C-alpha cells in the first residue's frame, strides 16, 4: 500500500516535470500565476501540494501563497550541479512579500550602510558595481527547515520535502569591502541586514538578520546581483541579495537595501527566538523535549542524496547501473562519499565528480550491479574534510532544522 503510493507519485512527478513547459502555455492571458489542479504528494502524511508557476519560474511545489513559498521538485537536482534559476526554491516570511516589482526598479534602488560607521554610505546598484571589484562563488543555499516534513515526532513550521535547497553561481562584491569603506567604529559588534519586504502591521517583526562583525568581514560573504549568469530572479532577491556561503539560507537576505552596524548583539525576532538551535555539537535534543540553551543557527551540516533514482523505481537484475547524486557541507568541502545497497554488506567508496568549490554541490557516482531480485534500500553517506559525517538515525530538535540523517531510497530489482 505504502509502496504503490510512492510509485504513483513518482510517475506523476516525472510527467509533470516533463510537460512543465506545456502546462505553462495554459496560462490565461494577463494572469499572473497559473493555478490549476496539478498536485504532487511529498512522501509524508498531509504531503499533498499544488504545482504552481510564478513569474520567471517553472512549476514548483507550493507550500504557501501568502507569502509565496515554493520548493524545487527533487528531479531537478539530477539535471546538473547548478540549480536553474527558474527551478530555484523560494522562501519568504512576511505576508506582503515579495516586495512589488515597482519598488525594485534598478534605477530607484539604493543600498544604505549606516549605524556604527565612521563613513555611512549609500550606493545605487551601478555605483556599487563600479566601486568594488566583483567576485564569484558557487554556493548552496539551503533553508534551515529543509526536509522538516520528515521529522518524527512532527514539528510545526513549513512541512518541506528535500527541495528547499539549490546551488548556484553567485556574482557580486565582497561584503567585507563594502563594510570597510564605511569605516566600522571600534565598538561595532554585529552587522544587520534588512530587505525591501516590510511587515504590513507595526506589531509584526521585520525580517532582519545579524552576523557577528568578524563573520561579516570574512572573505566569503558577497552582495550579489547575479545568479547563474543572469540578474537575480524577482523571487530570489532582485536586485541585490546577501550570499553567505556555508551558512543557512536564513542569512541570505533578499532585496537587501539596509546594512546597519550595531554595538550590541541584536535580539530581533528572527535572531531570537527564531532560527535558533540547541547549543549542542549535533544541534539536537531528546525528541519532544525543549533545549535548555540555544544559539543562532549557522553553518550547513553534511548532507548527501541519491538523485538518479527515486523511491519505488524498478531496476533490472544483473545489469550495471550508474547511480548518481550530490553531497555538500558548510564549506570545508566533501572528502568522501560512501554508497550501500545493503547495510549488512557495508559501504563502498563512490567516485567524486566535478568540483565547483567547497561551498557547492559535489557530484558522486558509483556503478552498481544488483545481484538478486527484490527490494533494496540504497543509502549514501558523506564525510567532509573536518571528518564530520551523517548519522544513521535522525536527530531531532523542536524547530525541525538541520536534518542530515543518511537518506535511503527503496528500489525494486526485477
Ligand atoms: N528579504 C528576505 N530575505 C530572505 C527571507 C525573507 O523572508 N525575506 N528569507 C530567508 C530564508 S529563511 C531563506 S531559506 C532564503 C531563501 O532564499 P530563496 O528564496 O532565494 O531560495 O532567503 C532568505 N532571505
Ligand atoms: Mo529558511
């Protein structure tokens, strides 16, 4: 029963992707969003979601419409290491998001750097691009709550599958260069980032994120206007966003127009109590309990996925099959990927593929010959250059953040 459900969905998911462009043509003239009855079911209870097309996007899995929260269908991660802009996931918090396109006109846009700075600055996009050397990085943007729908016991928050992540080539200027030009005062401790999306009601907290000054002055974070060689899509932060390689997506503030240096640790809602994890090396507590102490979420933990096969797929006995997938971590880089088709027989080392840098998805492949018929649980486990790996049993925390258990895909050998 369980198994056949999976099969139907996988087939449906695949068909929908294959015909995504055709579906787009059914948009009524002048309609902003195509919104009909196409759905997918994520493999957990209450996992049914519509597939909806937004501007500059192909059909994506919609979790909420106000604000839009869209997940990438998992098959996309088998297309290549860079997630196409039109398939890249979308996460917003404030009901009024995204800011209307007319607020974003590149001619009107200005970025302010203010607060505890000797030389507060203001730039148009063109001024910013001319004032500092530009730089590029390939980096994974992953939502803290990616895969939350798989938490057991279930936890409140967006019930996401595994597609609230993506890897892109980002181009911009170094945040450190922009901050130094504003001459941070000696007292400055943190840097706050705010975008053009603002709450409708004065009582709702604004989406503002903070980095410690030393993290903000590190060489990696950039103020990016380009993603995979094109302007940022509207829903991914046009015209400018913060990119913090190795850090969870929550820090990657979109439509960024205000940078403020402050002398204290910022305690706004989206730094405290939101986006905090148990103060424990594995960010977990006993299921159902409350952590005694929490700290702001920070770097991505190690994850790996099989992308070439999905649950319920049938494969041929005795025939060599190339299994492919991705692995990534918070910026030390992937050292090793292991594959298992049967835990009793242990693990085999997979081949690592193209290396787009230590913040990117790393491809892995392995040739596998299924010797017997029946059900196999295929598993993949990565280790990074710090020796950190993935647990065989899922770890739990009350916000449903940082899932990184060894994932498995069940295939039927016939
Ligand atoms: N302005 C703004 N930036 C934001 C958010 C937001 O709500 N508003 N959400 C953050 C979160 S939690 C995530 S996971 C990423 C998602 O980036 P994406 O929408 O480009 O995929 O955006 C971040 N930047
Ligand atoms: Mo997020």
